[in-house]
């Protein structure tokens, strides 16, 4: 059996089964956006890591050095925000080719540093080593008040399923970049590329949500709406029904449907690296949700049909959906 | 200017100068074995990361999968022990080729897990991604009582310079492995390879030292005795004199001098990845040091000659040494 046969999530599941870990300080280990550690009675530590590899996660034909650095940090902040926490400090591990220009490394680092400053934490150290291809691994430490901690588990039958922002632009943008090869040849409004090249984490939204509502589960969309919804369903041991017309398909993606291989809805369901928050709330909180000044759509409901995702349209026509998130192997 | 021109330490120095970071929770940022964070009044957090890249840090011709996993964790524990702390939890980021056998990944992970268990912490999560060459990045979190925290800075003129264990085997072992190419063709006692293939961190020794003596500065030997001594001198703004005959040159290296390119002393001075502790103590603590049940050699003294390393032999002949630690670019 080779990795390409079991995929990223198959491998992680295998680690979980083969090496169950018990440790009184680890509240949550493998299987959520962050590990949760107890070192202090008042706040839990959140601990996460995410890597970006040249040609796998980014292409030097489209990305500037600064954008690569920024995105590497953003994906980690997104994991902290998915748990309801705030970042404290990060370490940066850089695998770099020896022929790389020092100025380019500084631009990369500058991108990381700008995002860290913007979100009020600092890069506290790291490691550099030789590598043919550029590889960036960030380890980010955050903290969360125990009452604000949100997990993938916790969604209950009848809860409402919600998502921030609009969906689909990250994958659609990437497809367009691949189609036109170079940014200089890109004929459209570059706004459609923002989510892929210059994403933002939903840290502010996460803070507002956990402070104002009973959020029962939460995750960030890095593997696609369906892929990440499936993670919630798996950990919460429930199912979900999506309201087709309520899914916030990006207006920009809709406008350029003729240039894309798939329907706008397809991108909204499968696009990874969106860094939006997918979460569930108690039904009674719907009015409180509407009062919050953040863009949120109620896109479905939690059902008792274990790990089953259905979609219903306004005419009542139902179909079962298969997850197809981005799998790295 | 390219990375190969400025080297690993030149790059880190450039980061420090270009992006000075100020953050009230960061007690120590770039420039020591770990970052030191204050999130709790009673204990400081230690935060470190270290990577291993195929062909750069290990070769599949010599290492078993389990040994690679173990060494990846050991190098990080060594950083925690250099600061006087204890490990709490780690994250593992794995870049893996898609054709890699799942069983081999499990052996790799098993090696990491065994070391984590041995030192009573757990792997709490991580990330996996596609990579042509295997790349392993560990982020390790530890903690330390503020009074036990040791830094590279703190050595004072007149302090004694000490080192645990014996030195030279890691680099000598690697040279022999390269010479004989495959482990199956290795004609000597394999004990000489232990430090390179199966290193141990000096966590127990660190605990004993910080609890019983006034250790004024400490570092682990990952870049070679001279390279790491230089880090202490730089951060403490002092110099050092080494007593040539007191340097604990590995007896096994001495035995096989005829097979090596350099003198045994050369290996003791320059061999990286030794994971021994290099530290300074107050002169008055020499008697207390002798009573501790750990192998330690007093190898020199701290002087006021800024960043200058001299070596004196028993006849009183003195010479100035140049650092030549392992530089990754």
C-alpha cells in the first residue's frame, strides 16, 4: 500500500488508530484544526502547524514572495480562529535552495512578518535548511478561554449550519491562473484572484461569533465546504442537509462561468483554501446571528443521518452529495 | 547576493536585524535554542522547531525509518534541554512522496512516537503534504521554571566552560558511513555510528545541572563545539580559552584515526549533531559539579576577549581557533 492509495486523511486516520496518545495535558490531539493543551487553568493553549511546498501549494509564476509568506501564516491563523482562539507566537521553518536570492528570502519573511504584526503576534524563531524546492512550515501557538473553545465535534441534530463570506474563488482563481499561465497575461479583473493569492483569516469573525452565540462546532474551510463539513459530521457523529440556493456562491465566480470547467456551485462546494468559517449554532440563536455585523449565511441543518450530506433545492428535490475535498496524495 | 554566500547564520542574523520584533509575551525571540514565551506567571513556555531533509540531514542508505523519526524528535528535545526545560507536546509536519509505502511512514511515525513516550510527552497533531523528497519538521513545546531557564547569554569572565559526554562521533560516524556506503558493508563495530544514527538528548543531565548548580549559560552542540561555543560568546559578549587535553575526544574516534581524514581533536571541535550540553558555571561550583553523577568535563574558561576562542596545551602553547561549525548553505 502506498500513500497515493490512502490519501492525506487516510494517513492521518491511520496515525490516530496506530498510535493512540494519552496525556493528561493534551485535551485534544490529532483530528481537529489545532491541538488543545492545558498548561494554565485560565486559558488553553492552541497549537497548530501548516506547510506550503513550491509547486504543490504555490507557484512562483503567480505568487509574489510576499504573498507566499503571507499565505503561509494566514492558513495557520485560520486554524486558530476555527477553534475560537487568538494567536500568540509562531516559529518559521524554511527549506530554501542555495541559489535563492537573499532579497527574495527577505521579501518572503517580510510577508510573514506583516501578517504577524497585523494580528498582533510575533515570529519568535525557527529553522532554515537547504532544499531544492522551497518549503515553508509554520508552527503557531495560540490561546483560548475554555468557554470559547470550539471543536469539530459538538454539532447536534437540529442545529443550523452556517458559513462566513462567499465561496468558490480560491479554486476558480487557481484554475484561471493555470489557464493564463502568467499574471501579466491575465485578462480579467484581478479581484477574482484575491482569495487564492492574498487570503485573509476570519479571526475577527471568530471572536464575534464565540462571544455572542452558542456555537456548537466550528472548522475553517481549507479542504472545501463538503470536505470540511464532512469533518464536522464525522467528529460530531451527525449528518447535514444543505439548502442549495442558500450556499453563498461567489458573485465573481458566477460572472465568469463561461471561462471555467465547472458550475459556480461546484466551486462553492469544493474549493479549498477559502479560510471561511463553517460552524453550527443552536436554532434559537438565529435572531442573535442576524444582529451580528458579519457576513454569514445559514446554509443548512444538522440531521441525525450519520456522515450523510444531502442537498435540497427550493422545489424540494433532494440528492446525496459526496465529499471531494482536496486530497494531497 | 545568494543564500550560499551568506550561510545559515548570516541569514538568521539578517532576519534579526531586518525584522526586530517587540512583543510583551516574548521573553526571548530569534537567537537562542528556543523561543521563551510568558503565558503563565509560574512557568515559561519554550517553543522550538527543527527540520530534517532527505539527502541533507539523513540518507536512506544508512538510516532505518524508525531512526529517522527518532532523530527528528531528539534534535528538538535537545533544544529544550539546552534551555533547562522539559518537553510538553509536539506537532509533526511531514512532506512525503506519493509513492512512499504506508508501512514505511508508520515506521517513521513509530520512531517519533517512541521517543515522545520515553520522554513523557505526546505528538498532538501535525500536517502531511506531498513532496519529492522526505522532509520532517517538528515543532516542540516545552516549559521551564523561570529560575531554571538557561540562555546562551549569561557567561561571565572567569566562569568555567564544561561539556557533557564525549565528542566527535557524529561526524566521524557519518564520514565512515559515506566511505562504506551501505550499512551492510560496514566492517567495524557499529557502536561508532550510534551518535549519528541513534542520538539521545541530554534531558536528564540538563535537569540535574540546573537544579544543583549556578549554570550561567547553556547551549546544545548541534553545530559543533566551536560553532556553538561561538554562539555563547556572541550572546554573552565574552571570549573563551580551551584546555586542549581536557576536551573529551571520543575514545572510539581515537581508535579509528587511521580510517579518518582528520585528527580525533578535529572531530571533537567541529562535529555537529552531538546533542551534548555545552555550559558555563561559576568557578566556586566546581566541587558541586564533581559530586553530580553525570559525565562532564571542564574544558576551559571564559575570558574577556570578545568572541575570541583560544586553545592552550599542557606546555602552555596557545593558538587562536576559528569556528567552523556545520553551515547549511
